[in-house]
């Protein structure tokens, strides 16, 4: 990520040859006020060229499966994943699918205060997005757990996807949505490392039943 600095295009005002001298304190105060005004103008100028969609874009931190991806407020790691034909909940209800369940095992920690992460999104190689399935109760997922400062917690996320979504798939983790829209919220994008061959192998060997019961 590259930081850009705004430079003022306003040339310094010329002083008359016999301009009267100002008291030192007044000069410093005027200089500070002028500096603040120029800084404010630079920010307004930069913002003027960004539409609402661009202002709401997240800051994305990218990594691979098995890596600790630090997004400043929180850190996420994808530990493993499996596919399944059905999911059995704690209440022994079995949920089937015409596609595949992708079960992602992840760990997370926060930096300064506890957070709850939102449900993640799976992105395909061609840009399609699949939300985590709502057929598995969110209480069974990592989003139900408070992510603590400097303490790793682990949990699962569940996606219901066709086998064609697996090659090149990435999982995006972010904060839960709020009524207050914040510019440049952090998110973590993790590449699952599934090329065509690995994706075919994963899709061809799903578990018959994946149980969410704690062991």
C-alpha cells in the first residue's frame, strides 16, 4: 500500500520590501493557521475526486492458507478445510445439499479490544461471491465467538457451493455490518491454494456427514 502526499499548488505570498515586522508569537500563530487551512484544503480536494463507493472501499490484507494475516484490528488464519455432502448440527438435524459444503476451519485474534467477526464470503477465481450459508446456524460458527486481544480462538465457517467454485477460491473475513458506515474498514482475503487439480481432488472426496458437535 502506497501513501500519497498532497502538495499545495498555491504559491507563497510575496512580501513587500518594507513589510512591517510582526511579533514572533503572532507569526507562529498565523503560520499554524495557514498550515491547517492548506491541510484541510488538500483533504477536501482528495475527497472531491472519490465517489461514495470508493470512500466505502475496505482496506484488504492478503495472505495464504496457514499464514497469520494481520489486518491491524484483527488477525485471521485459515487452518484447514474439508468438503461434505451434509452437515449434522448439535441437535442431530442433518442438512443436505445438491452441491458441496465447504467447511473452513479458521483462527482469529484481535489487537486492542474484543470483536466479533462477520460471516465471511467465498470469492471465486472469476469474481463470483458466495456468502457463508445461513442453513447452518451462526451459533455454530466462529462469528459467534468473541475474538480476544492476543488470544487465538478457533471455529468454523460453512459455505454451500458448486464444485466449480473451488479452483482459485479465496475467503474474505471482515467486521460485521453496522448502521454507521466507516471508510476503509479492514478485511482479510485468504487464498485457499486450490488449483484445478487440488480442487477436483477436494470435490471428489467429500465426507458423507460433517458433525458440528464438539469433540
